[in-house]
C-alpha cells in the first residue's frame, strides 16, 4: 500500500493524461485533462492489506456498478459511479435485512491495487476480476470511465493502467470545476461587454465629426 497510504489524498491519471474526475451530479465519474479542480482528488481509506476505498470530494465512494454504461452491452463497459455509505444500492432490490444498504463491506466499493513494472502505476481490480478502465473514441465512449475484464496483453492494457499522484496537502482553495452553465455565463458576459465597447466607440466617432457645410 505504499502508493495508497491510509487517509492520503491522490489523483489518478490515465494513459491519455486525463484525470479521474467525480462529476458535479455526485453520481457519475469521467476523465478530464484538468487536474487542478477538487473533483480530481480522492481520499484513500484502507480496508485491509489488499483493499482500499476511494472517496470523492462529495464524500461518495468510487463504485463498480453492474449496470451497463452503453445500453445493450451487458458484458462490457460496466458503469463506475459514486455511492454514499448507508444509501440503498440501486443495483439490488431492498430486502428485509437491508442487505442492499451500501457499506464499506460492500465489495462493489472495494478496489485491489495491482502494481505494474512501471513505478507509481497501478491497475485497480474489483473482486469480480474487472479493472477500472479509461476509454476513448467517438460518443458515447469519449471520456467514459468503466470497469471491464482485461483484454489480451497489448495496447488495450494501457486503458486499465493509472498513474498515482500523491497530493501532499490539499487545501480548500482548489478551484471549482468549470461547468457548462459557468462557461455560458462567461461567454454571455463577454458578448455583452464587447457590445457596450462598440457602442461607446461609435458615440465617440460621432462626436468628433463635423456636420457638412451647406453648398
């Protein structure tokens, strides 16, 4: 567990130089090249000498769901989500003994770090033999993060490899992630500001011109 000390904060970077990100909806996860947001930070909780939990900035845990990310593909590209402890697991029906309530004992929340020959690189394995996988390609793959069975040795295995970056002292001033709404607001304000500047410029030009003298 040298790469994952208990209660440490880490970032996970895929072979595409994209970070594992907890989405703002507090349910999904994805990849992003911007590792400067708090959404890229994961707190390590060691369960035993083999297993860890990874907690997002929202207090939810990285979970290997049994739901497909792509409708119709049940055996591949299984969804990875965020789950809060004590909440009903949506993948299982509620029973009288509350066995569907998510707890740290739940194997869907536990990840087994498998080191590779590369320093600071791991493959995160579930108890079912799947690995946390970064994806690429046309929609809907894009920046999707799933868990999947390993393919044969070769380039595909890069997708299940993650670089571990220890964050020494995370602070509260990590910037908030940029959302679509914030981007739209920024562009709208910039557009209005440019319009005002053009109006001011046209007024100045009008004052400087003299009326033509009559013939």
